[in-house]
């Protein structure tokens, strides 16, 4: 073996030493590239600075320049920066940690202007001079900028240095693209967050408007029920004044006329009867005043209003009860109005015409409809009432008996049905069935 070493030419050792030095430089370059790569997470500026610094350290350069051409990769940054031999960073704009350039070498400024202005025709390939090296920055086969370095006269440029600079330039381009994509995704995320916040605000606003609408609907429903009660009070007061009070007054006048011509015994009894009629008139007037001036008990639900209607219509010798069947739910204003007006008309007829002692009102909530029944034990004839209703529907009966026709009309306008039957109590049963969703007028 010793003999073999002696037989090796002296130049072989020098070549080996040269290869070893180049390999050492390459390994060092790879280490610098690795250090630059880990700066990707710090953002594009930190990575580009790390790339330029790796090139400076690898070449021992006096100046290193990285720049992108105007109009290329416009949404990326930084657009350019320079670094001197001490590692100080210079830039005209867009780099937070840079120094304002002053006294830069002309060759560095000229190269920067050439790259910025897109004068890359002669820079589209690597340039290797004795003390200068340049590699293009490429994207999809198109030159978009350049990476240049100037080394001292005591240093030389090795072909492996070009490979190292190409790797660094490519990494810088990838970093800038990633940064642009990150900025776009962040902007998109901000837009999504803003859209979500807007949708939340809109949802809150709609919930508030919906609550206000429901409250308004309840207030309108209460006002509608109040209107029905007031209308019923006014009608009863008017009927009492125009019929009952006038009839009692007329009876009192006739009694007084008869008392004048009667014998003493009869006159005495007629005088008592006259006083009774006067008392009856005063009582009727008191009831009329009460009906016209007593405020409503409040905006109760449909059942409470039906109970109040019963108490308004029924005389003292007529008992009533109201029953609700099924699960109560909100009904439309027009449906509630129709039910209350039909119930009021039916109860008024019972109180005035039926000579009944008991009446029952039942409100049944079905799955798709609501059913109202009014029963009494009076002397009414269903067949006669149906004939009167048909006659009132097709012609005028001098203003009489239109209540039945009106009840039927209200039910049919909402797509419902109106029937008059014999009640199990012995009198008349009024039946109204109306769908909870308006389906149009029935023929």
C-alpha cells in the first residue's frame, strides 16, 4: 500500500483537494438553502431576505440583488431588495426592515433598473463573469425577475454557484407565490367572516322584526275582538232602545189611558202596572247605559271573548256554558272575526227568539279546521229557519231574518260550511266549520 501511494502522481492529490473544497462549498450552500427554507413560515419578506443572505454568505459577495420586473407577480412582495457584504438590507420601497439606499454602486443600480423595466432579454439566461453572476427568476418558463451577485476580485465564480443561486431564486419565487395565495385566502377568510357577521346581524334583525310582527298581530287580534264586543254591545243597546224600551213605554201609555176610564178597583191595579212599566223602562235605560259605557274586560283569548258574549246576550233566566275541544292555537284575524260574529248572532237569536232556558257554545280545534256549535233547548224550528235563510239569501224580507244569511255568508267567504240542525237539547243547533287555511269561497 505504501508503495502504491508512492506511485500516485502528485497532481492527483491537488485535484482531490479541489473536489473536496467544492463539495464542502456545496454542502455549505445546501445548509444555507435549508436555513432559508425554514423562513417560509415567517412570511415572504423574511424568506427573501434569508435567500439573499444565503447567496451573499455562499459567494462571499459584496452585493446581492433580488428584483421582480414591473407588471410581473404584481400581488406579491417585496418587489426588490439589495444586501451589502455586512448583511445590511437596502430597498427603495416595500421592505419594513430595509435602509433607504444611498451611495449604491452604479452596476447594482443599473441592474436593478434593467430588471424592473423588464429588460430581461439579455438576462433570460445565467450570466457568469469573473466577479459577477446572475440567474433569472422564472415562473412557468417565463422570466419574471432576477438574482444577481458581485464578488470581490479575490474570489471566483464556480459553476456550482450558479446551481445554488438557481435553487435560491426558485425558492424565493415559490415563497412569493405562497405569500400571495396566503394573502388571498386571508382576504377571502375576512370576507367570509364579514359575510357571516352580516348574516348574523340580518338574522338578529329578522328575529326582532318577526317578534314585532307577532306582537303587532296579537295587538290587531285583540283590537279585532274588542271591536266585535263593542259592536255587539252597540247592537244590543240599539235593539233594547228601539224595540224593548219603546214597547214598554207604549204599554205604559196604554195603561195610563185605560186607568183614566177604569173603575176604581181596576184603576188601582192599572196604576201599579204603570209603575212597573216605568221601573222596567228605567231598568232598560240603565242596561243601555251600561252597554254603551262599560269598558271591555281586556284583550282575552277567543274562549274568553265567547264567554263574554254569552254574558252580554243571555238574560238572567237563561244559563250558558262555553267549552273548548282540542289544542288551542292562533287563528287568522278574519277567521277569529267570523267566528265571533257568527257566535254573537246565534246567541242573540237564542236570547231574543228561542225562549230557551239553556245554551251551549262549543269551539273545536281540528287538524285542518275549526268548528263552532251553538245549541239551545228553545222552541226554534230548524226547518223554518232554513227556509227563512234561503229566502233571505235570494231576496229582501223587509230587513228581517238577515242574521241567518249573514252567518252563512261569513262562513262561505272563508271556504267553510254553515248548517242549521235539531239540537240534542231539543231546540236548534247552529254548526259552522271553517278551514284554518283559506281555500276560497264555496259555491
